[in-house]
């Protein structure tokens, strides 16, 4: 025997639970999102910073070119022009400058220009009196502008790292909270399942606050538990019924034999026949139990096909014609076609049972009628007899297993036929009902859904 | 004066059999298969005890017992086809003094009836039963067996075997039946074990255990009491 606790997987260092999985997934997604954001931010931001720097440098270069043009314009030529403003502007912004005339001769150059080759270099034409008179070349060496982008980038990275930390924390907390909400109903269902397994037949999950799938799981579980419970109840009822029904013939046999042994009764043929009858009753009961078990199994494996209820009724009536003839009971048939979904063989078994019952309770001469026809959405089969009838108080019980009417004591049978018939009809999604007037007769009505010509 | 028993049982064969047993035990018996009739008979005939089937077709035995209890204190022995604990309790609550579950040995019903009446102060046979011209005396009320004037010390099983055999002298009891009666239905073993008890019993009560006269063997059948009952 396995203890339920043994079924659980061995606990690992970090348990592989829904909780940890969810928390880890949330964490992973959050970190991935932050990382992606960081990469994109760095890429786009560095672009932006470069553009900014480039614009500033272009502007500065243009400014220096403007200052050089102003120096040129005061003399209308480069020779003797005062270019200090341009040089100062370059020096102030940490850059080196070279000014050339319109044919490329150097007219002015800052001292560090030559040594700053390789630095970012910008050029702008110098306009004097509306025509190009030369060109300035600026090389940026100082940190004052080129450092701006790296400072900006490191600030961004710090912001991203901080954001990643906060996001991770939030993801972890959210993951745990969601896991908690998900696992609580799951744990509840597990505990109810264990209880059912341990034999608590009334254990049910009941309504749960959970996502739809888990609610469906809970509902499905409860429905399954109900079905199992019903089957278990049916089984118990059957066993109890059987034990109950076996007791009477066994009690008669025991008492009867003891009376013979004790010499209280003589083993006369009459006495022996009476005891033998009880043995036959037991034997029949055993037979019918097998039939009942087979009917239960058959009800689970019906082969439903469209078939005409009238034909089934007709073939069942044909099969019993000789018995009706022998009993001198006339069987009237009024059969109109009515197509139903049915397992023909099982359905014939039901009709045969109804007809046999009608015959059994019909005194000689009183006719039995079988009617078949459509009625609204249903197909109806009715067997009517003019026999002794069934007292109103007994009507609800006639479909019970082993039930036999008080007046049936003299007839054969253990009262299982109608129970089987009702069971088979239920399996056909139909129902069997009875109405009766004591002394006037009984009508057994079989109702099945009609197959509409599609 | 013989005590009157009202027997209420709807199964005709069972009723007739019980009736013979009760009459043979010296009771005068009224019988019916209907609960309603039982109630009217109970008031008109004033029986000393009711043997009442729980599963009657008209009024349930429980209802009969309850209605009867409302007006009288006539003892009731319930016959029930239901053996579950709740049903027994329900039967006893309805006013039954004792119950026997079906299937039963009719003799057990007679013994229970006698026991209830004895409890109720009715005179019962105080005399020990005597067999074989006084060679064997069995006093069930005192639980004593006397063989040739000497009280014999018996184990419960030996006592049970002797009393069972003596209940109908001359009748053959199979080993299976003896086991059932002595040990109850829950016994589920080798029925030949009864032989060793019989052997011990013979050693205690027979003059010659190799040639028994009181507990005799029936080949292929079982055992029976070899002595006739003295009247």
C-alpha cells in the first residue's frame, strides 16, 4: 500500500513548485525587458548625443569661420588681418584651428594644430564680401564637448541599473503573489482528491476563487465525484437488494429443512416440491442477477442506430405470438412508423419484457394491445392490458429491482425484468412510465426521442 | 396454561413452519400476514408475546410495534431481513424486546420466545430435561449437565454440542450444522475440528468412549443423541 505522501516528488533544495517557477519566470521576463530597454536606450541615446555634439561643433566651426571673415573684411585681404577673435574662440572651446586662403595657403594656425591630427576635424568656408576667401579647419581636442556624451551615457546606465533592480523586485513580488493565488485552489483540489482517495465519499471542491481553467477543473472534479458516488450508491443498493431478496427463500429453505430433520414435517412430495420451488426461485434470481449485470454493461455499450420502433415492436410481438396463442390472449397491433435512435436488439428486449408482463397479468380472453406512433417530438410505444392492474401506491415501485406486487406472489419471476427494461430505456435517453386502474388494466408507456428527417 | 403467541409473518411458508415449531413447543399460536390485522388481534386476543416480521406489506413491523407499545407492554420478538446495525437499533427502539435476523433456525426463534417469556416472569420449565431414563440430565437454566448422577465440567463448545444434539434426540446433525450452531456463522474453518470436541465430550460422559451410547456417530452424516427423551 502506498501512503499518499509518498506520491509527492522528493523535495529538492529549491522545490520545483508552481510558486518558484512563476516567480522565476516573472523575474526573467522583467530582467530581459530591462536589458532590452537598456541596450536600445544606449544605442539611441548615444546617437542622439553624437548628433548634439556634431551640431555644436559645426556651429562652433561656423562661428570661428565668421570671426575669421570679420578679420578679413576689415582689410579686404588676409595679409595683416586680425584673426585673434577666431583664435580666442577656438582656444576658449579647447580646439585647434588653421585658417587658409582661397588657394590653400595657411594664413594662420594655432600652435597645437599640427599635433592634434586624428582628432575630430571640422571645416567651414570663410566668406568675405559674399565670396569664399578661405577656409577654417577646426580640430577638437578638449574634453569640454566630447566628454558630454560619455557622461550622459554613464548617467543613463545607472538609471537603467536602478530600474532593473526595482523591476526585478516588483517582478519577484508579483510572481509570488500570482503564484499564491494560483496555488491556493490547486492545493485545495489536491487535498480534496486525497480525501476522496482515502474514502471520504462526500469530499467536494465546491466553488473556488480561481482562474477559469481551475474553476473548470474544480467543477469537473466535483461532477466526477458525483458520478462515482452515484455508481457506488447503486452498487451498494444492488448488493443490499440482493442480500435482502436472498434472505426470504433462504429462510424458508432453512426452516423447511430443519422441520424435516427435526421430524416436525414429513418429507411428503408436496413438502419437497414446495422447498424445491424455493431453490428454483434462488436459481432464477442468480440468473437474473447475471442478466442485470449484463444489462448494466450493455447500457454502457449501446450501438444506437436509426431504427423503426414499429418494426421492433412487430418483431417482438411475432416472437411472442405462440405464447399469446397458447394463453388464449389476443394481441392487437396498431403500429405506425416512428424512427428512433436505438440498439435494436436491446430495444426488442424491452418490448418483449413489456409484452410478457402484460401477458402474465392478463386473464384468459382479455386482449393486450401494442400501439406505436409519433407524438410531438417523441416516439411512443404503449402496451395496454386488461389485467388486474397495479394499486396506485405500488406504481412508483414497479421499476425497483426485485419488487414484486403483492398479487404477483403466485406468478413466476423475481421482479427484475422491469428494472432492467427501465435501465435500458434510460440508456436510450428515453423513459418508461406506467399508469394503471386496479381491476381495469395497466398501460406501460415507452417514450423515445423521435429522429427528425434531417 | 399455555402461553399464546401472535405470529405476524407475510411469507406463508415461513409462517406455517414457525407455527409448527411454536405449537410443538407447547404454545398456542395465532397467526396473520397483515400488520393491521395483527394490531386488532393484539387487542382482542391479548397474546403473551408477538413474533413480528419487520417487512410486512401493509403496515411495517416497526409501525405495528410502535402502535402496540402505545397501549400495551406485550413482549415483541422482531424477525428482520435487514441485518444492518441501524435497522436493529430501529427495531429495538420501536419497542421490540429482541430480534432474530433471517435466515434463522426456527428452533432459535422458539428459544428466544421462551427466554423472553421467562424474563417476563412466565413459568418456564424449571425441571432439567431428562434423557435415557435419567442417565443424562440437562438443566439449561443452570447450565449444568449431569451424567449418571454426576455433574460434568464441560467447555462451552462441548456444552453447545451436547445441548444441540439433545434438543431433538435422534435427529442427525452434520458437522457443518453443529459448528454453525455452536460457534455461529462467522466460523469459517475446517468442520472436522468438531470431531476433537466430540472426542473430548465422549471421554467425559461416556462409560466406554470407544463404544459411545450418548453421542453416537452416523456414518456419512454426523452425530446424534443416542438416548431418547424421558417424558
